[in-house]
DNA sequence: CGTATGACGTGCA
DNA sequence: GTGCACGCCATAC
């Protein structure tokens, strides 16, 4: 087992975000701020959107991440796509 | 290292 | 309820 680095985790904030978003159950939504909180930085909600947007990773239900306001926010694949997916899961969009 | 960017959140008019 | 400005943090260059 490789020794654990005593320094800060080499794992980028991105990885934590993905891990959390991946755990979002179908039909449920999670706010960016909430994800940041679970990631360990309740004030990094800004970075959350930044990371997801750049990653374009289809491995995570990033469409389930919305604003606390209940808005959609955005989607690098197209905001329309996000609305469609959420609506399909039974989530209403304002 | 400093600047710029971005799928946010909050406060106030 | 809506719109605007500011602040916040991580990442890219």
C-alpha cells in the first residue's frame, strides 16, 4: 500500500464533486451549494459549476444539480436537455 | 505567481 | 417577484 501523503490530498476538488453528484438518486436534485458543502467547502459552490461545465463528463447525473432557487442553472450539453431530463424524472422546472 | 473565467448565492432597490 | 452588483472558491493559462 503506498503511503498516504501527509500533504494535502492530490485529489482535486473535482473528484469529490463527482463522487457526490454520482450518488444523487434518480428523481432527486441537489443544489450546487449543497454539493460544495458535502465536498467540504460550503463556499465553493462557484467552483462546482465551473468543474462540471469543463468536465463534460457523462458519467455523472450532473443534470440533477440545480440552484437553491430551484432554477436550472445551465448545462454544457444544452439547457433544454437538462430540463428534459429533469422533467422526465418527475422534477418540475420553474 | 497573478489574472481571468464560471452551470452560484446573497443582499438590496 | 425581478433585476443588478458584489463576493466567493477552484481551475486554466
